[in-house]
C-alpha cells in the first residue's frame, strides 16, 4: 500500500487529471483503502469545482488611468531625486575645490572656507535627519507588506 505522504504529493495532480496512467492507478488503489485520503480527495474536488466558477471583475478604465498616473509620478520622482542628488554632490565637490584654491590664493579665503564647511555640515545634518526618519519609518511601517 502506498503511503499517505506520497499520496499527499499526487492528490492535487489526480484531481486536476495531470497524472500518468500508472500514478493515477496507484492513487485510485490507495483511495479505495484509505478513508482519510478519500475524504481529502473529495474536498479537493469540491474546492476545484468551486474555484472553477470564480470570476474576477475587470477593473474599470478609470482605475487603469489612476494606476498609470501613479507609475508615471513614481518614476519621475525617483529620477528627479537621483539627478538632484548627483547634481548636489557635484556642486558640493566644485565648491570644495574652489574654496580650497581660494583659501590659499585669496586674502578672504578663510571666509569661503567657513562658508563651505557650514554648507557641507548643514547638508550632512539634513541628510542624516532624513535618512534616520526614513529608516525608522520603514522599521515601524505596519502596512509595508501589503500589496495594493
Ligand atoms: Zn492515505
């Protein structure tokens, strides 16, 4: 007699009519002798019949439009932030180089140096604050695994 564990693997294929003839025969022989597996097979047939008649509604056209708008906004926002961050980093590097030259060549160079250090420190503080908030929000977001 085949084991119930082996039948567990074959039963859904049996219900869907996807088994080879020899496997189908094994399952039928087992079901004639095993009451729990026979009951399980009956419930699988019932489940298959019930789900076969389930119909999904097509979303209305307005929903597709909203979805497309959402995708467009998300994509443009992502690219916008990417270009902004790259440009800001290059800008800060340029200012740093310019300040470094001015510091040694210009009598007011120390003013540029203070300004650049303040700008870099301010940017770093703001970036750290935003990153910290994003990380905290991600950890405590209750609905992050829900797909809409
Ligand atoms: Zn069994």
